[in-house]
C-alpha cells in the first residue's frame, strides 16, 4: 500500500517543489541559486594563478683578502710592464745618441783630415828640428838606415850637410865593417841638404834619406790610415 497522500484539488492548496537545490553534474561547476536557477556569468576575466616565487639565494661572502691580492698582482704586473717599456725606450735613445756621436765624429774627422795630417807633419818637423839643433849624432842613425835599405854594393856615395860630415866619417868604419861586400863610403857635402838627412847613391841604387823626403813619406803614411782618418766623401 502506497504511503503517498493524495490531496484533492483545493483552492487553498499551493504546490511546492520538494527539491530546492540542483546538484551540478561532474565537469559542470556552475552554481545554482537556491531557487534552482543558474546565476548570470560575470564578463570580467579570471586572474590566472601566479607562479610561485622562490626565495632569493643569499649572496656569497666577499673575500677581501682575495680582492687585495688580485689588485696587488695587477698593479705589480702593470708596473713591471711600464718599467720594461721605459727601459726599452731608454736603450733605444742611448743607441741613437751613440750613433749620432759616432756620425758627428766621422764628419769632423773627414772635414779636418787634411788639417790633422799637416799638424802632425808640422809637429814632427819642430821636434826633429829641435833634435837636429842639439849636438847629437843624428846623421849616424840616418846613414845607417839608408845603407841598410840600399842594395849591396862595394862603394856608396853619400851627400850630406857640411855640419854632419865629421859625425859621418866617425861612423863610416863601423858601417863598412858591419855590411858584407862594402869596401868604402865616399862623402860629399851640400848645404842644400837639411842637417840630419843624406842622399845615398851607388851604381845599383839610390836612397833618399833627406828630411824632406822622410816628412813626405810620413804624410803619405798618414793619408793611408783611412780607419783612423776617414777620407772625405766626394761632394
């Protein structure tokens, strides 16, 4: 027997729904109002969920000693590089200065080469003149040198200054005895021959041992010393 009650139509009876709320089906999150009607959707966009922010990692501790050492090493390296550059520049400047001095010296030597040679000759003449003015047996040494340069012969003719005759005659026996094949020396005097020099002649050769010729030979010798006295370049 059914327990439902049946009400007859009555003007005073108002029917009411027994279900007050509608449960949404799975996947449908729409809420219904208490009267069973769905609420109107809002037109405002939904805010997306914000990603979770990780907490910032703490900064590592600062190594003061390491920073000091790095700065010291960098400064030391830069200073060494600066000193090296300055040293190289100083060496280059010194080499250039030496080269300029050497070039200047060579220029001076070239410009004064003739003056230097003439000065040496003049000094030699003055020294020799002083020697010849003193009572020394200069002619004996000159005569011996002339005979040693001459070709061996039985007889030599020697022309010299009158003041040197006595010294030459004293030296003659010694010279004749020291040179093989020489039998005699004939002396002649000539005031034109500078004191201290002589002119030796024989049938085989002639030796000019006059002072003038010796000075000329010295001048030629000095002119040949191009390393000491460079020859001026042709202009």
